[in-house]
C-alpha cells in the first residue's frame, strides 16, 4: 500500500530522516537516502506490531500542510509499504521434520496445552524475535 512520507535531507552529514505522518511518532533515519528508505519498512513493522490494521493513508493535500514540509523543507513522496505482516489468517503449509524432533514438538505442545501447529508458530515467532530476525 502506498503511504505518503516526508523526507528531510540532512545536507551536513548526507543522510536523511523519514517521517510517516499517518503513523504518529514514526521517524526513521539513515546515513543515506537508500538506508533511510530501507529502515522505513522495519520501523513500520515495529510500529504496527500489535495492531489489527494500518490506518488509511492521508490525502496529498493533508500531507502538504504538514510542519515537516512547510517549516523544515521536507519533500513528500509515497512509499510502497508491505503490510502483509498484519494478515493473521492461518495459512496451511507442509513441513518435514525428523521423527524424533516431531515427538518432542508434540510433547512440548501438549505440556503447553497447544496444538502442534500453534506450538510451531509460537516457537518460530519466539525464535525470530529473540534473534531479531523481524
């Protein structure tokens, strides 16, 4: 989905700051424009981590009157943000696991009062968060 963003160039150090007005308080930076844009997706995912949905994008007119444009000289652009992480619907997948590991998974799932699928999803989510993979 395309969201309006405001890019403020830091001419002194060559980097950039990006503000996403539709996500109040979301600001990301980079030592280059490319880095700042790359950091934007991660910042959006962290910002909306516990959200059920993303807010609707603002109109261009509303963004053009934003303080970061009118006062700080920011440039308005549109970022194509991947919001698929908000889709919490289950999706059927097929995985192959060693028999011994599957027995351990099933035992751990029973111990936690979870289904095999629920336990695998919970474990994958926990492992990725601990390793900061998303």
